[in-house]
C-alpha cells in the first residue's frame, strides 16, 4: 500500500489547523485541539496527520476491492471539487442537495433515477422530440435538469455504497444520520463546531477554507489512483495465473 505522504508543513500551509471561533466549538472536539489563537481554536496537526492517514487507508482498501465510494459536499466551496474527485475515478457524488431518504429510502430514489433515464431517452430521440410541443419540450427539459442536478452523481450507484466521504458533517448532517442507520462507514472532515461521535474515520481540521478542501481532495485522489492501479495489477496477475493453470490442464 503506497499512500500519499502527508506532511504537517502542507497541512499548516493550507490552513487545516484553523478551527472556528471559540464561541462555536463542540466540547467533544477538545482532544483534537492544540490551543486558541485570536479566539480561534487551533487543531493539533500531529493528531490530524495520524487521523488523515487512517482515513486514507480505509479509502484505499475500499477502492482496491472495487468498492463504491460516495462523496458528499453540498456547500458552495467544495461542490465542484467533490464532483471532480468522484467522476475522475468512476465513483459517486452528491454536491448540490442531499434529498432525505437518499440512502434509507432507496426505492423512491431509484424510481426518480428511472424517471431521469426515461427523460434522457425521450430528449435524445429525435422522433420523440418532433412529437412534442415547445411547451412540453421545455417542461420535460426542466424536469430532466432538476433530476440530473440532484441525482446525476448517484444515477449508477445501484444501492448502498461501501464508504461515504463527507466534507462538512454539519451542513450534511442528514447524510451522516442515514449512513449510520445503514452501518455505512464514514470518512469525514470534522471541524471544531461538529460532533465527532458518529464518524468512523474523522479528519479533525478546517472544513471551510478552499485551500484545505483542495488539499484533502488531492490526498483522496492520489489514494484512489494508487488503489485503482494496484487493483488492476492484481487482476492482471490473477488472469495470468488462471491462464497458466488452464495450460497445465
């Protein structure tokens, strides 16, 4: 397992150590706090480094075993980053809005996904389009766009993911609740204002600064790249072994 090298210098440079104002803190985060500077909680980056490495190991193991990873980040500063991480490595994402029941009421969500597929088929078929009025075409296009915005990143998920990665557990608290209910392991950035208890693999650190978010994203990408390549190598070796076994027969 060849994980990206996490350096305290990089965490420091990206502002990972900055928490929230002391008035907004969650006392359960006390063990991850180094101190206070200008009324801002400062994370102990030695703890963050260790926790981040543990989270990357879990991500690596999941991807290496061809597991499904769902990335969640619906706030503005990480929305496109989350989409980019997932699509680059054929994983899944929710980056605009978490619909209640996304995981716990998959039957309803899958019906909406089917509707999305049907709409895309209609709107991609010239004959179907020619039979629609301008008003009907506009209404169907709007419905398709809305469904695509909310469900496009999980259209091919097919059910429960093997791991969920959340960039802000306060903003996306419903995602946390649903994942816990279904016993889905959670990797998450946990800022000083959040409750760490529901998180299996927490990364104590800044969840607001774009530089911090980009750094987490880079670590996640490097980890998935390595895990995917090693999985391909393993499959290739297995195929070679099977071929040799067949030749012996």
